[in-house]
């Protein structure tokens, strides 16, 4: 049976005839709409013998493929002399921001290739021996047009057509061979470990069923299940069965990406052949960050398309397109690494990337998701993070000072922009007066409708200058402000009862934020971009909350899996005689530091302490060091770089001769997604119930959900806080042999509201005094029967 392929003329030409520089010219958000209007304007201005929007289709058959080529010609002139058709002109209209003189002296191979293919297919359909072509260029800023004509004999176009098809089918043949090899390898591989962990098979089965039924699934699976493999293994199997065409493994952190890469590598060791891509943000992978993405400033943009095919051929010898592999190949072949990775995403079977590439309305991968419900599966790792992340994705803010800074820089060069920003600044001045009157913070349910026309006017004026792509000292600042305003107005289009307008005065500056209180409806819309979605995390408590806030189908499946490790390997202790409430913190500092000291003195080892804020952490750290200056401590600092984070974790060695106590913040970079297996960590202390600090925005969320479903405190504070606590505790037991203790310090941990959300396998012991506490700890560490008995031989799995 022949493989059916379908491709548009334009796509075919852009694939085969790409060459030259990477041209990342500024194109405004309104430019596509303007281009359509220009096409319509030119078409309507043509004479009666001009037929516009002419559909064409052509089939080409080989031993292996049935290729269907289709397209729509902008216009065809049919010039007749009586009943005889003398001349036919195929017209292709192109809009441009370049000067028309450029096209008089520079032939664009892709433009001519497109019109020549149109001309050949039309000539074959009409039985013409010769045909004329015309490229009509329209300059968007001046309204001028340029028409370039060429005549061709049909046999000449046939030769060109066959060369294009041969080059395309050469690639298609290679891809078909690859897909056969990939699918055969998928069918033959088994689970990569000797046995499934308890619960892992059940999760894998439910993931497969969800993909097969095009549904949604929420999985809460404790640390140790092997969630990453349980999600990926059935998803890979489903590709060979044609249940979906591409996997998007979506993460909140680079640690999640590393776990997915590791799981795929485990499958490759067992024989899997599958292309995976780890997508890295442009600012992190750029080889030339100081320069603009133009041929004049960047050697990687200059001649990018002349070298891209060689770079692709080289990297396709590998199956894992990691950040390192992409960077090294891009450096060797001198191509832009970010654009190179976007090119690779087309051919990758599994794309590992951040949430925002699937959900953020400002940066999601339009090339994949604009057409709606495609055959994609979203595997959403650490999905408890998506609720807060999405709330920020669907919000937007602008600052008064940003407009003033740009206004000063363009005062003499761009008077219209200067004037436009002046009106916006005046609006901010009046808004600041209202904000001052309310005590520097103000919120209102109504959107700032009188500001939106001023911002749209600014965009329109700014676009016209930016489209000229002129290099000026103020261009970057103006461009950044343009994108900020553009994103702000995109969010404004979604403004409804789920939003609130927040004003905050900081000295003379003023921030205006369109704040999304409830992201569920927009997440529901975003999930239309996939065919199936699996949300998984160790902490999705309570599941009804996540099902609602993540925008899942009402019929979404639910799966809860307990830890596969014996409960006796984990000791949970609660010190409920100590208050960590803000008003009591100064009073209880000494008591907390002494309780922690009792905890870490029972066994030499490595400990991680988690606090609700940096300020509170440093208060306790100072007291702890004063009480035990001989104990080695290490402290998380604000804004840690990746290298600093790695250095912090490296201190937690398996054979540290003395006790090490690490101080960290709940919900931060060490609160989840790290693996300190075995003796690298023997105890965790969690100070407080993890509630986010009270803020105007948190209170607005509370008020909204109190009115919506009478769960304001739970949605704004409680569920976020408890998931932070559970994530921090989850750092402890990471493998079959791990043993350790968790100390929870706060009066509220013994109340029903909090205890009812604890995992089923937790059996906390409430300690009333230091003597009882020390005895309980000593009993835990000296009980040799607590060691678990697990089957040996399997390498550790990424969770």
C-alpha cells in the first residue's frame, strides 16, 4: 500500500529552496491582516479578465508514494483574441517592508519557485504549451507596487517541477524509512527494567488508555513510583500504533527535562530508535547574545539556510537532540541554534520543553497548535506547578517608568511616538493619584478601557517605524516596550469576570496588572491543542481542586498511587507546641532552633530545612548557629544561578564525616525536583504549613473563590501551601533503600484541616517535649527491622 502525502505548494518550495540569510525582520501583529487586505485590494483592482483565488491540485505517483500537491493562485489573467486563448499570466502577490529596488536586483528563489510551480500545474490542467508568470510586490509602507514578468515553455517548467519533487521525495523517502525503523523498534522493546515498581504498571496502563480514548488523566503518584517512565513508555508505544503523532513532555524545571531525557535513554539502551528534542529558550542557547538576529550583526544568521541542511544531516545521526548536541552542531555548521532547534521540532517524535511552549498565549508553538486538536499528547510533569504558572501566563503588566524611559530616548528621532507615549504617561499620572488616595494599592473589577485606545495608537505608530528594521540606539528599548504592550493588549482581549485590574504604586512608579484570578477556562481552551493530556505529580491534593483549576474535562480520569516503599522507612514527627504564625515568630525562634538541633543530633548525616520565606529562614539560621556553632550549615541564597545550585547540592555527599544542615525555602529550587538518594539526605525539617504570604493578589484570589465556590482560603492559600509541604517532604525517600525522618513544626499540622490532606501512608507521631522526641528518634534509627527488602539488579529510575 502506497504512502499518501499531502503538501501545499508554498510549503514544498520553502522546504526545498530555502537558502541565504536568516531574516528575522520585525513583523507586527497586524501585518498578516494587512497583507490579506492588500491582496484583496490588488485583486479587485485587476481587469475583468483576471480570476483571483484559483485553486489547483496535482497528484504525483511513485512506487512508494502518492503525493498530492495543492494550493491557491492569487490570480490568473486570461487574455483572449476572439475565441482563442492567446496568453495566460499566473500572478503571485507578495507584500514586503523592503524597498522595491531590492527585488529589481535580488531574485528571491522561493518567490519564483512558488509562482513557477503554480504556473506548471495550471498549464498542465489547461493543456497549455507555454505560460507567463508575474510577481507583484507591494511595499507596505509606501503603497507602491512592482510587477516582474517572465515567460516559460511548459516543458521547461516540467523539468523544474520534477527536480523539486525529486528533492522533496528524497527527503520523504528517508523519513519513511526512518519511521519504519522507529515503529519496528517500538514494537519490539519491552519495559526497560526487570520489573514494574508497585503502582507503575497501573499508571502506565491508565496513560495508554487515556491516549487511546483521547482523554484527560490526573495522576497523583508518590515519589518512587517511577512516574516519568510510567508516562513515557506507553506514550512511545502508542506512536507505533498510530494513536498519536507526537509527544510533548512539558515541565516546569530543567530537572524535569533531565528526567525525561534519562528515561528515553533507558529505552534506547533496550533498542528504541526515536528522535527526541529538548527545546531551550532562545536567550539561553544563543551563541551570539549581544548581537541582533540579522546577517549584518550575526555570523550564525548570515548564510544560515545555506548550511541548515548539512547541519540537519549531521545531527540526524543521533536520536537525542539535547541542548548540548544542538549547540555543538550549530557551532560546527554556523547556524542559529534556536532556529535550528525549531527546525528539528518538526521532525522530533518527542519534544521536551517548558509549559509555556504549549500554554502561554504569547509564546506557544503556533506552527503546531494553531490548527487546533491535532494528534498530539501532552505529558505534564509536576503538574501541581501549572496552576500558578498558568495564572501568570494569562496575566500581563505594564509600568509607567518603562514608557518614560523610552519616551526620553525617542524625543528627537520619533516625535509621533514621543507624543503617543506622552498621552499614555498622562493617563498613568491620573491613575497614580487614585492609587495614592487608596494607600498605594488599588484594585477594580473593571478593565482600564480608556487606556486601551492609547496603547493601540502607540502600537500602530511604533509598528510603522519598527517595520523598517533600522538599527538605532533606542531600538531595543522601543521593541521591548512594543512587545510588552502587545502582550498586555492580548490579555485585555480575554478580560472578563475572571480578571481584576491591579494598581500598585512604588515611589513615583506605577504598575498596572491585568490579573487572571481563575485560569481554568483558558487552560481548557489551551488543551484543545492536544488530543490527550496526562497531568502527573507526587502532590495533586486534593484532586478535585486540580481537576477544576487545570481546566480538565469533567470526565477526566483520576489515579492515586501510594509510595512503593515500606511505610516504616519514613518517620514523620510533628512538633505542635510551637507556633510559626507571623505574630509569634520572634517569640518562638529559640524554641524552633533547639527543636531542630535535637532532631539533627540523633544521627550524623545530611539534613534539609525548609522555611516559608528567606527572611524567616535567616532568623532561624542565626539562632541555630548561635546554639550550635560547631554544626556545619549551608544556606540557599536569593536568585541562585544554576552553577550555584549545583554547588549547593554537591555539598550533600554520601560520606560526609560530620552533620551538614542545609537551609532552604519551600517552593523554591530545592523544594522539589531534586534527588538526594540514600545517605545524601537522612532528614527533612519543614517549618510552617507553607502558606504563601498574604498579599493583595492572594486576597483577590481568596475573595473571588469565596464568592465562586466558598473555597477562597483553600484555593488561595491552603492547597498551595500543603503541596509545598508535601513536595519538600518528598525530597527524602527517593529509592528502595532510603530511610529518613521528617519533622513538621507548627501547631496547625495536628488540626483536621491539614491532617486530612496528608498522604495515606503517613503515620505522624506528635511529640510533646524534647525527651519524648529524642526517644522516638532514637527508636527509629536503631530499629534494624526497618530496612526494606527490594529486588536487586535494576538501575534506579527517574521519578
